[in-house]
C-alpha cells in the first residue's frame, strides 16, 4: 500500500477487527492523556 493514499482509502482497506481495535486503542490513549492532564489518580 502506498503512502500517498488518503486516510479514507486506508480505512476502507482495513478489516472490521483492525478498525475496532484502532478505535478502542485511540479511546484508551485519549482517556489516559486526559487523566494525565487533569491529574486524576488511576
């Protein structure tokens, strides 16, 4: 896969499992970053 493809075309070639894993990973990283900025105790 070439790097010049737009993001939409890249996502269209992903399997459903890969997309689900990517979404979960982004949500977890987002929460951890939020907790770091807000000073929450995990």
